[in-house]
């Protein structure tokens, strides 16, 4: 708890523990936005949310609301900004976002059954590779089904974050075993470890579908 509070006070965000060792991402994310943010303190969050009318706008959240809210988060990047720069970027396969308003600040809590990837500005990590590969698969699926970005995000939200993540794993496992596309050994090892963990947890489907199949109408 002390580490959490210290990191929230220092950075303004905190990644919740991984669901299991070796997971490429975290189980959740807490972000504190202050009404009077200074220096590198987070001032806004940018991400796609799913509205009640089926729209999926990319929005900017600030600490200026007067009531706590609950939202559905679309798959895609989540970026945290201060007044000076973009402080951190994460990638989500979907999930929920709840906000709680306090005096002069709002606490946002992201939760997902799929890992939330923390991306790096300095190096190409496994999380970066996973996010890049997922975005490429999403773009390919949208082109195959001839659907707009809004329609794509709606179908992804309807499928659910864990189903999307497993479909991405399945597509990438097929890609690394049946095509000539090369990947870093550590990345391939992670894919296999994730499949094993989901199988042992009873969460790997009996009939697996890649992302294009999952998004079929």
C-alpha cells in the first residue's frame, strides 16, 4: 500500500499487479488527475470509450467532473499527459474505467481481464511488440470485413477483452508457426507461455478463433 501511495504521489499513476508471472501486462491501472497539475503530474488521459449509442470517440479526460462515472474502454492506446509532455502510454484489449471524484482531483481506475501493456518510449519491449502486432491484426481484420474503425471497435467491445486477447494470441501463434515472418525468441516464448497459462486456468476456449474469425458478423 505504501508503494502504491508513493508512486501515485510521485508519478500520478500506478500499474496494478500482473495476473501471473510472465504476463506481458498488468491487471489494472490507477491514474490521479489533479485540477491544478504541475510539472509532470498527469493532467489528462486520452483513449477510446464506448458510448451508449455505439459511438467510440477518442476522448480526453480531465479532473473537472463533479460526479463519479463508469465507462467501457475500447481496445487501443491509453496515453497519460502532463502539461509538459506525454508521460506514459499503455495499450488495452478493452475493459472498464471508473472514476471517483475527490477535492481537487479525480482517481481513474482501469480494469481488464486481459493484460494492460505498458509501452516504452526508449526500447522495443515485448509489450511494444504485442501492441504493434495487435494493431496490425485489427487493421487487417477491419480491411477483410470492410468495416470502419467505429464498427471494428464496437465488435471488439461486444466480444470482450479476454476473448479479443485470446484471439490475438491464437492469430500470432499461427503466424509464428506457419509463416516466414520472424519474431524475437522472447516474444514467441511469451506467446506460448500465455497459451499454457490460459489452458491451465481453464480459460483457453475449446474452439479457438483468430481475430478475423472472432469479428465475423
